[in-house]
C-alpha cells in the first residue's frame, strides 16, 4: 500500500478514535500487553535476525544494544504498556468553563491532535511506546522506524494491529511504513493534509531534516547541551554528587551534563576535588585554559583524561563520559556562556545565594532550569507527567518533557440560546 | 541593513525584553499611543501617498479600504493600543507549582516565545497591532507588510521605535523589513535559528507558502469555511436571525457563515423563509438540487441571487454575501458534510435536541463548535481573550483565537536541596 493510502486510512481511523471512550482505549492497551507476551518468542526471533544482519553490517555495540529486544526487554515493554492504562484519560471531561456576560456558555474541551507522524531510528521499543501513547490519547499514528529494525518492527506491528482489532478499534489507526526507502520519509513530511504533527526521535541531523522539509508542525528537541554553574556561594561538598549524578548516571541521554562552569573564587578549591571524583569513574575533562591551569598537577598523571577544550567543544552534546569545564569570573559570565552555548534543554545553578539563583532562574530560558539540583530530572516521569513521548526544546505547544496531555489539543465549545453577535 | 542583521538584532533585543517588567512594557504602549496621536498628520500623509499609488495600480476598492489609515482610524488605533495596557501581564507570576515526593519543588513559569516573524498584506494597522501585543508579551518581532503600504508602515514604525526608546527598551525589538522584494519573505522563512514562530496574516496562498517553506513553527489559520446545520428540531423562527447574523453582519471575515445545511424535514418550511430574509440583504444563494427545488417559485423572481451550486462551491470561503445551501436527509449527513468540507474554523448546530447537539459538539472537530449560536463569536474579544493576534485552525499550541497568553510559552523551574536523581 502506498504511503498516501496508509496515511489516508490513518486519517479516516481518527474519526473512530476521537469518538472512542477511555475504556475502549485502555482495552487496547491490555490487549497489546497480552499480545506482546503471547508472541514474545516470535518477536525475539525476528529481532535475532535483525541483530545478526546489523552486526554483519558493522553497527556499533551501542547501536546493537539499542536494537536488541530479548525476552526480558519484551516483558518490560509489556509492563510499560500496562503502566499507561493507569494514567488519567487526557480527553475526559471539560477543561474550563465560563459563562460570558451575554449568557453564552464557553468551554474548552481537550481533543486528540489527529494523526502523528513519528520518525525514529534503530530502537524497536519506540514502535510500542508510540502505539500505546497515541491510542491512549485518541491519536492515530504513521510510524517510520529504522531499517535495521525492520523485521522486529513488523512483528511488533502485528501485535499492535491484533490488539486494536481485539478492542474494536480500526487497525489502520497505527500505520507502519514498511518500505525502507529513505524517500518515504520526505514523502511523509509533505503530507500536510493528512499528518498533523511530526515527532522525530533521533539525532540532530534528523531533527534538522524534519524542520527543513516538513510542511506541518514538528516537535523538535531531545538535543541537550546542558550546563551546571557552580557559584562562589555553592556548597562544594554537596555540589560534587550533583555533578556526578548529572554526568555519570546515564551519560548517553539528553539531560546528561555537558559543561560545568565554576566561579573563579572557588575554582582552586573545587576543580581538583571534581577531577578526583570523576576521573576514577572514567570521565574525561575538556578544560578551558583557566581550568586546565588549576588541574595542572593532575594533568600529568592523567594525560588521557584531562585536556584542553578544542574549538567547538563547548557547543557539543557529549552523550558520553566527557565533560567540558570552564572557569568564569562572575555569575554574569556564567549566564552569558549558557545563553551562548545552551541548546535550551536543561541548565542549572548551584548556590546558596537566593537572589542570584532567582535571577538565574528568571533569565536562563531553557525548557528546564534548576537551582541546586541535577539536570537529570528533565524527564516525564521525574516531572510527574507519567509517560514521556519526547522532550521538546522548542517553545511552541509543549516545552520540556511531553506527556499524554501534550499529545492533545483543545477546542472551543459555545452553547447559546440562539445567540447572535451584537 | 540585511534581513539577517535585522533578525539577529531582534533576537538580541529579546534578552532585554524577557527581563523587562510589565510596567516598562506598558510604558511602551502608552508612549506608542501618544506617538501615533502626535504624528497622526504625518502618518495620514504617508498613507495618502500609498493610496494614490495603489489606486493608480488598480487595487480593488476593498483593498484600498484596508489600506486606508486616516485621522479617525489612527485615533482608533491609538485607542486599541491603550486597551492592551489594561490586559493582565501574561508573564507575571508562577503558573503552577507542586512539590514532588522527593522534595523537589517544580514550577511552570510563562516566558515569551522569542522573536515572532509576522507576514501580512495591505493593512497597515497590523504593524501597530503586532508591535503592541508583541511587546506586551515580551516578544520581539520582525515585520513584513505589503508593499502597497510601505510608506505608511515606515511612518508607523518610526512611532514604534520612538516609543520603545522612550520606554527604555531596544528599538531593534520591532524590526521592519523595508525591502519590498518578495525574496525577502522566503529568506525570513529560512531563519530558523533567529525566528521562533511565523504568523502569516493573509489569504490561503500565503498560509500555504509559509507552511511549505518555513523551517520554524507556523501558526496557520484564518481560513474559515463555516457551517450552520438547521436540524429538524431547530426553532425556525429563532434560527433565521442567527443565520442572518452569521452571514450578513460582516461577510468579509473568516468567522462569517459559508454554508447552511437544512434537515429535509424542515426544508420546505424553512428555505423559502430563509431566502425571503436574506435576498433583500443582497445575499446570493448557491443551492444543491434539493434546496433549489424548494426555492423554485423564488428562483424565477431572483435569477441573479438564487442559482445551482457549482463544483467546489461547498469548499469555498466566500468572504462575501454568498451562501451555500444544502438539504440533508439526516443529522449524520450534516456532520459528514461538515467533516468533509469544513476548514476546521467554526461550525454549529441549531436544534432543541440536547442529545444530538452534544453528539455534534463532541464529534465536529473545529476550533470552535456552536450549539444555538452564531459562528461570529469566534473572536478573541468575544471569547474573553482581550486582544487577538490570529485565529489558529491548526491543532498545535493554540486553537481558535490567539490572545496574549497564546503568544507565550512556559519553562519548567525546579528548586532543590542539591537533589540527585535516584
């Protein structure tokens, strides 16, 4: 079936979905979890084939790990689907209501967005994650996964379609682009009469491509060049574990720390301790000259882990155990550095100076700004949203983690008594 | 100055604007109103020149009327600017706050979007409207007006810049593209690192061009193919003035009625009365065969005003005293017609049947849906938003009339006690 047909059928399925009730949509989630468990062996076998081909094609161990979907991970995926059942129905009820002076009763009611186009890479679990949150929120979706995961995704989509049918919902609501040709992505981005929103889940290149080519709204994000500023008034003992958490706990994700800025008043005291704390954990430090000078004795002992920052190093999302380090003369310099280099994802200040911290929080315009906390909290679960679909670093519609509510829109409802406008 | 420089300076001005307080932004509005009044004679003279050139170039009377900015209209414009002062500051205060089980204090605070790119046509008042609401909401803007209004706009932009300086705000915050070359619009749409949001204010062609070419989010809307369905259970006496209001009060705007659907059970009784009501007001009816049959005796008397609907007539936004008329067999047919032909702006049902009306309100997925009211209420003022910047018919970010709050975004603020993620 052509992509245009797939998207047309998904659009048509919307009409049924938006009239479905929360119980039916939860029935789909239950059926999906059951289907994943019942077909776990088939899914794992399909995934083994994808893994063999990917290994032969020379994919990196990190990529192979993302691609892997074994029995344990399938069970975890089924559990994730079940967790969505318990989340409140974002479409239920009337969100706001008022009666205007002329007696016209106004409401805002939440509605699905329509058809989501989701473009992702080698992680097949995204297929299930997206199907679960899309149906929970009354949206249809057209999915485009990475070619490395094609057999796995086909097997997962069978589970999704079976579960939709079991719940009495149209299988066409979750469409999967089975053609690995890259031209299909471009075609998808041009279907603005059928697709309401594009959600790219991948690297910076995919996001830029979608921004450039898409004719419909795109949620871009997921790129985090994240900063923590250690102020002169920071509690240095307590700053260390925060930086360690932000950098080391899960270095491959977008809310991991990329650059630490240290006020020069505490740089002598703090930087050697920071290095002593992070070097044994395998962290490499890319230092500006002032930081490098303060780490001098250590540099000779750890030449592979302490080095001068190169051009552009403060504009990189490391996604690995590398940390940029810079000494700043003032808090103003720290804020200017962040304004110049942040990707607008997550940035914070560590300080006991409440007035300065408030100025920082007011001024730094990132999706999430922190005072005395790790950047790792920028996450749907941590911020209390339940499920997370994407992390937006743009300012339209949703900012930061997008949960279920952020996958809905609203409409105005006006109830009158044959009201006319004066 | 090049467009890139203009936009870069506007982006830089954002940093000042987002740190400004509401009083400073209101001081700008006061100064702008005063400046418009002080320079009214100069503005009117510039406008007279634009009007002369436009008339010589053969612009339609309707276009010339949009272009006209005489003393009375300048005074009204100054009044509009003053009205914005009284509206609440959308950036003030903390919108939502909660403390997570781990003690992390979370807030959502509203922030400006950044730099708006606004593309409009021959109406010079848009220059002032946009400057007023942009600064009120802490946003910078790059304006691109129609070439017919160039001299008028230059004169208005002088007022804006003088008022910004008087309020101690950077004049660069409101940039105006002074080059009438059409290529500048395309360049603007590609500046996604400098412009956060494009707001086109013009016809369908401009909206489609922006959707296709823009690399940043675009608020599209303003195109209303609006419907009212007269149900079998409608109060026909009271339905007439609602349809008259929706069609005739201001036929050139997007929330004006385009098509009336009439249940066949009341078509014999209602259609002749509708025609008798609207024909003397100059309305032309484009009828489907069933409606035409019911208007037969009248058709011969008013051959110029009653005619058969041509192909595509039910997919047109009339913006004039033309009304599509169709008889439907059932309410289901009416809803299917609306789903197929509505632009998602404003659609309504007239009926005493509460169950049917609720089904209609739940199902019809337009920005505004009405039960027993005119479609003309889809307007920022009528829906209680104060100012209106645009009417969105897309589902992302804002839907229906966009007021001041819809020109802002939010950020997450997290305040901890050296919190780390577990």
